[in-house]
C-alpha cells in the first residue's frame, strides 16, 4: 500500500514518478517475421533506483544488460523491458549483467547513436514526432502511467561484439502516421 492507502497502480491521479528519462527501442525481424533482437536503450535522468545509461538486449540466445550501475540496469531489465509488449511470448532468461559505461546521443531531429559494453546502435531518418500518454500500461500485472514523445525511424542497425545483428526493422502505418519497430522515445515519465 502507498502512503495514501491506495494500492500501487490504483488511482492514476495518485501515482508518483518512478522514472524520468528516455527509452528508445529497436526490434529486428527475420524474413518469416520472427524477432531476432530487441534492444532497449535507456537514458535515465532520475529514478527510484538511480540515474545513468543502460542497454537491455534480448536475443534468442539470452538477455544482456549493460550499464555502470547493476542495481539500476537490472531493475530496468526486470521491471520494465521483460514486460514490454514487443517481447510477449518470447523466453526471458535471467539477464547477464556486464558493467560498462554506455554513451547515448539522442536527438528527436536526427536520431540516436549509443554504444558501450560491446553494443552499438544507430537510428535515423526520423519519420514523425508525436506525444503519447496512457494510464493503462501493465508491468507485471500492475498498471503504470506513461507519457513520452516518440519518433519512429526509417533506418536502424545494431552491432553486438562487432557483428551486425541479423534482421530488419518493420515499418508500417500511413503517410500521416508512420510507424516503425525502431523508435525514439524522449521526455519519458513512468508513474506507479
């Protein structure tokens, strides 16, 4: 129970911020439509578990979590990423943590470059910018509130340990509202 006596995830008006920052994401698919990789890049300005940059990478061979602070990085992996809809139905083994600095350059006009701990990602050709907000984003069965500005991207690539990851991004939507499995996410606030 929270201080106000309301169960966590209850009344959205009583939810408190738990994370402020940015969380661009990238999902790659093979020719049959199977996910070959999902990379969640984090730039945490403030959270209940500290601040810093991190990567959480899902691949069929496991989950890699990279950052300087193990508590923050593993919290991002287990509290957030493992519950994202992009990973529904995919196995989630315990993340392998690697301590390393992660550098992030995020620009809603031009895209993203981030690197560290053997992972490097770039996204560009920002197709649109739009605000998104919901009070109904479930993480481990608990409703969270989320607001952000998103920018779907027309191109992206990921290298892990020097190797280009197989698969392509998926693009869709309409000319007025394009979508992509490679997207920027900035001005992100999670509340619970």
